[in-house]
């Protein structure tokens, strides 16, 4: 039987616990790249943070809690007061130029939001914690580990948040007020046939750092994805992390939540290794649990499967021994991968290298080394022969140094943590891990000879 509120031709097949393929590629609103909910009028049935998860929305039929049915999305109460529900989201990094919006109402069938509108604003002039703290209570919400389901903002809190939205225009710049990315639009219920709503936006050369999601008037949505061109200055490290800096590198554990910001990269310094720049995973010694091309994706790794991981080395000794001189394992057992940069670096142009062991807590490499080389034209060389043919051409960028679990390892040339490549261009990097294990991402920043962006 079809509900009287449901058009018979809209479909009634329950949504699958998996997401259909998306035509978009660059996600700006994912938790794993630093997107955060700053405020929500109501989180009664399900918290707004669920909108930003990268995993497909799931439905467990018999799962209930004190508030009612547990849903995987952002679901507000049936509104009994004037107004409508809304939330404010800070996009990952420094945001970007929004080109598409994807809304998934999966599993919200009798309780989906009937209408939605989305506004955007450019607050890139707000630096550091100011990009968050302009919204009352935002910092507390981000760092809190408490369950957000079952709460709702008071009338005073909603009024304060609305006032903050109205007064946040930086420097009186009228061109940077809230603007509609998506005017009020009807949403369909979350059956498999009707769950996905995709909107291609007309291109405008305006950066968006924050979005306001307006429910008209209430209900639930499973996922919201804002797609677009990331701002070139977007920091890849997570925003809220403490750091430990040594002469080797700066280590930032993902598991901690204290505030840390990395020094700004020089103007013109880009992520040369990124797949969005044309970077490519070329070859590796072992790909048992993952492939090198995962290492250069723009988004942060979703899980261990979204990285490069090798099998445990079959020749590992029965007892590991430490080299007293280096403090590292006394072993040359290793695996390696080769990455081709999307743009050849200028001579001496490598500024920063990041090795990210996100999610690799019990299987991270003990240590790693990074080398570079310059190959003028590799089109005629089979990928698996590059390492052998150019074995005499590799030069050290980062000597073998210790890695830690689930952490960013950031090497800056300005801190003398990258060996000088003065007079040398870099087209390929070779990452060697000892003795085995997994990495989530490798990011190489520098000045390119022929920088170009692949947009979507």
C-alpha cells in the first residue's frame, strides 16, 4: 500500500545500505578533510554531523533509542514552533568553488525533509580559530565527545546563532554576504528510486568556506555532499590537532583534538602529487592490501582500505633488534612505491612533504625514506621498469626516519627537514617503508613548472 502522502509513481523499494556512484570527484564537505558542523537548531533524532560522513547511510530496522528510531543522517523533531530547522557547516580546508551539491535522503521515507535550500559564504578572511569561533558554541561542539542525539538549541541559542550569521560579513564586504547556492527545492523520500538528488551549479568564480543548510521545515536527510574545486591554499592536515616538532619532522596524531595550525606555504606552492593535478601511482613492490594511487587522492583516507598497505614481510626475523646508532630497527627489509607528480617541480622547488598513517594504528611502517628523481620522458618506459632503469638517479629528500601510528608526519624545507635538492627538478618520488605496513596518504608540495588544475 502506498501512503496517502506518497505519489504512487515515486517508488517504494527500500534504499540499499550503499551509495550509488557519483559523477562528482572533489568533495569539500567531508569530516575526514576537516569539515565541521558549527551549529544546528535541533539534533533530536540524529546529529547533523552524520550529513558529513563519507560512508554510505545504513538502516537497521530494529534499532531504537530513547528518542525513537535511530537514523543515519540529520533528523530533527516534528516542528511545533514558528520557523524552520537549519545548520551551519564549515567546509574542509579553506573551502573552494562549489560546482555541485548531492543530497541523499536514503531510508528517510515518511520523515524526509520535503524542501531544502543551501546558502554559502566566503569567510576566508577569518584565519585560525576565527573561522570557527564566530559562531557561538562552535568550538565546544567540535571538540565535545558527548552524544549529540537528543538535544536541541534553545530559543536564545537559535537567536544568537542567527545574529552571528547576519553579522559575520567580514570588513563590510557586501559581495561576501550569504548567497543562495541552491534555492528552496523539493526533496523526494528516501526510497532507492528517489533517494539521490544531484544539482549541477552554474559556475561562478566565488569561494565558499561555509554553508547554511535550511530544512523547510523539518525532517531528515542522510548525507550532504558539497562538490567543487578546493581552494589551492586549503591545508590538508586536520584543523584540530596538537603537534610535536623535532629536527626530523612535525608529528600530529589524529587521535588528539588540541588546536594546531601548520605554517602557511609560500605563495604559489601547490600539492604537486595530487591526483587532481594529474599525479599517478606508478609502481610498487607489494600491493597486497592497497594500491599506490590511493596515496595521492585529494580527500583524507576513509579507512585502512583507502591507502597503500603491504603484506607482512615473509623474511622478517624471529626477533627484531634495534640499531643502537640510529635507534631504528636493524633491518633493511622494506617495500617501496613510486609516485609520478602531476607537475614537475622547479629546481629546488619541494617545500613540504606529508606522510600520513591515518587509520594505520597496529600496522604502520616503523620508518620511511623519501627519494626523488627527474625523468624527462617516461612514456616509453614500462611502469615496473622505472625503479630499475633509474636506480642510480634517485636522490634523498627525507632520510630514513621513524613513523608513528595514525598520525601526520610533516617535513618542511624551511625547517631543514627536507634535504636540499638545489639545482634538481623532481618528476617522481619513491617512498620506501621499513620493514612493511601501510600509509594512507603522501602529499608533496612545491613550485611546479606547469601547474594546471583538473576541476571536476
